[in-house]
C-alpha cells in the first residue's frame, strides 16, 4: 500500500502520513523507511514503472500502528482499500469531526457512524445486548432465514 492509499484511509495527504511515520520512528527525516520499519515488516521495496523502486507499506501493520498512535480512520474509508471493521464489544460512542457520532468497537476501531445522540445510544445498547447474548460474530444461515420467510416454523423440530 502506498502512503497516498494510507492517507485515504485517514483522510489526510501522503505528506501527513509521512510525518506520522517519522514521529513513530518508521521513517527517517530523509523521507526513507527506517531500519525499524524494515525489521518490523512494515515496509518492503517494490518495483516502479520507471525502472526505479517504490516503497510498499504493509497495510494491516501500518494502519494498526497509526491507529494505536491515536490517528483515526475516516468514517467510511474506501472499500477497495480496507475491509469493513468486524463488530466486537464492548461498544461505546464518541463524537467525530464530521458532525456524527462514531460507534466504537471494544478495540477502539469505528464500526458504524450515526447521526443523533438518541440513535447512538440506541445502537450502542442494541449492539451491547447482542454482544452479551453471543450473537455478535455468529452467522444466521440463509436457509433458516428463507424457511422462516416461507412460513415454516422451526418449533417442533
């Protein structure tokens, strides 16, 4: 992943991502990946169209480290760059810079964005209940959903 792509996830420029990586010790002041970045598996050198080289940043490690350093992803990062966050409790809410309210997973990642304080309270309460009941992470087989829609009951089986 390029620094521009990482920037798209956080809503900032590649230059800002570069500054963040410098402050984390993953990039040098000379704008090159540090030894720590190579040693930690954060970056590798790849080919470029110009017969030169390109720095390819490990998406999961780099994004997770930036989040751990306190940088927040934008509410709806481009789906071609990142998978949607998985739900994991406990859930909380926090205001965001875009006049919305982030619903936050137990690991601090944003799983949903809603508008309105009452909506946020309701969603947090609902997700927390589902988490306590063990529904989060469990999948309902499509066949059961179809059976119930067709009017057949699962009772008595």
